[in-house]
């Protein structure tokens, strides 16, 4: 789905943290959000996910406002993922359970994503006892398991080893290519942004600028 922000202003107490005149995220593209600590990147993604209110302006999803949109098609992966006190398998199965999928459907979807992210060995482990990087992978699996239309990633590979980063990047690229999943990912790793994203969003003290890498000769 296309996402369009117009005159969006967000404050915490009296401090303006996001102030965007206009920004458009086109369906099926991969966007990389870059900017310094505190620039407003996380706040931007949370607003798009409908998790954070704002003072004025609008965000439209295929021309519709939040209330008219099925936000289950949009998923936000936090910088600090939360693991439920249950096995890895059940953490990943959870979004399907609450959506009423059958056990057989759940089983095949969860096993497929465990396999894709090369984490079958973790299936029966208690999710609350995972390492930081393992938790991030489980959170990604939980986000991807119901095939979201829009995937919002907040520094998804911040504490992930090099090999696993490759697996994660290729999983995301595959979903984008085959299912036209729109991706907006925050990263401090410029090389990663260049590998994954055609479009760059720079954030500077709450202001954004969206541009296409190809028009800048990079
Ligand atoms: N719940 C909150 N209450 C008050 N201020 C907040 C809150 N969340 C964020 N802020 C402030 O809003 C600004 C933007 O925060 P945000 O988390 O969006 O930055 P960021 O660009 O994601 O930074 P980082 O790269 O460190 O993750 C920061 O100055 C932060 O202190
Ligand atoms: Mg952040």
C-alpha cells in the first residue's frame, strides 16, 4: 500500500520531534531511514504503524485514513523486541493463533519461516531466555509469519552477526520481490542501506527528505 504523510507534527511535551511537510512511501519499494540518534526515526515508524498519536497532519494508507485501514496488514518491529513467556515456536505462532488460523496452517507457516531464517534449532527453546540477536530474529519471524503488506523495521540487525544479517536481508528482499511487500527500515549501517534500499529517507531533527539513490549517482 502507498503511505502518504502530510503536515505531520509530533511533539513530546513541548519538544517537536517530527515535523514532516510531505513524504510518500510507494507500494512495493524498500526505503532506508538514516539519521542521528534522537532525529525522530523511531517516532516516524511508530506513527505510521498507528502506535503513536500526533498533534496535527495526516497519514493516508492507499488514500484512506488509519480508521479505515486494516492495520493488521502493517507490522512494526521494535528496536527492543518483546518476547512472550513461551517457546520460540509459540511466539511465532501467536499472530496466526489470534487470527484464527488452523493448527495445520500454523504448523506449516511457522516451520517455513523457522527454516527460512535458519532457526529450526531454536523452536522449542524458551523465548525469554534467548540472546539479544536471537530475540531479534524471533521478532522478525513473528512479524513475517502472516505476510504483512508493509514491514516497518527499527534497526533489525543491530545486534546480529554477519552471516545472519545476510540471511535476514535476503529473506526481506525475497518478500519484497515476490510479494511486493513495502519495507521501511531504519539503519545506522550505510552499507546495509545501500544493499537493501533503492530509496533513502534522511531524518534530521524531525525533518525528512526522501530521495532515490539512482538519481544521485551512488
Ligand atoms: N516517550 C517519549 N517521551 C518523551 N520524549 C521522547 C519519547 N520517545 C522519544 N522521545 C524523544 O523524541 C526524540 C526522537 O526520538 P526517536 O526515538 O524517534 O529517535 P531515533 O531517531 O529513533 O533515535 P535512535 O537512533 O537513537 O534510535 C528524542 O529526542 C527522544 O528523546
Ligand atoms: Mg530509534
